[in-house]
C-alpha cells in the first residue's frame, strides 16, 4: 500500500470501529488493533481519533450537501406534480444515504454532552444541512414554487422531520424501504396535511 491507500485503509477501519462501538467508546488502540497496524503507523497519518472522525463526517457532509442541492425546487417541471418531480430528484440522495448508512446512523444517534469536539462536529453537520435546505426553500420562493415563509424556521422543521424518519428507517428498521413513501413524505413537507390551506395573516 502507498501512503494514500494506507490512510484510506485506516479511515475505513476507524469507520467500522466507530459504527460498532460509537465515537465515545472507541479508542485509538481499538482502531490500531482492528487495522492491525503499529501505533507509529497510525500517528504517521493521523493525530487522533478526533481527526479521523472529522474527516469521515466532512467527507459524508460534502457529498450529502451536493445531493441535497441537486434537489432544486425551482427546477421542478410545471407539467407534473411538484412532489413527484422532487421524488425523482431525491432518489440519488436516498441511494447515497443507504450506501453510507453506518455514518448516517452514527450521526443521527449521536450522544452529545460528553465531548466538546464531538458536540461541535455534530452541530456543524446539522447546521450545514439546515443551511442547504434553507437555500432550496429560498430558491423555490424566488421561482414562485414555494410560498413566502420564514425559510430559516421552515428549514428547521423539515430537517427535524427528515431526522425522525431516518431514525425509523436506518436505526429502528420500522421503514424497510424509504422509496415507496417518498412522495408522501415530500408532499407533507410541501403542503402539510390540510385539504384546504388557509391564508394566514
């Protein structure tokens, strides 16, 4: 293995250990033993388990944001229903999350309050995802596909909805396949549950 390949190998080993034991319970020794490498080899590539976790989360986040921003509400076709059109854009995001279910589970079940670095990393992750959702809303408002609203607050509500559904999908296993319910989920976030939407003043 060259240096780049060995670094990637250690990252993948750490990812496996984090998934099994959780971030807080994992030690550098756990990662070294799983990777079957010398301690010096570990420290030749990384300074700590914090650095590894940061890289894993950042890589996941960068790809996740890219997938989210590709679901551009303003590009929805006028001849089809908005929910159905956005579902088609969302399928690639669903496939990405499935392929990275271990990291997704680690993040959405994160126990905070034990480690300042970890707490800040998780907070940064959700803040960035929230900002991406808010951007989609604001683009939709500008294009006339989304009614004027407090985009920051609505983005929080959508993020909360997504987190809860992911919990029941990826962690509890109560939703075996998210694809059949995507239209319902998207329609709920777009239109709510009322048959007639009142005009609030």
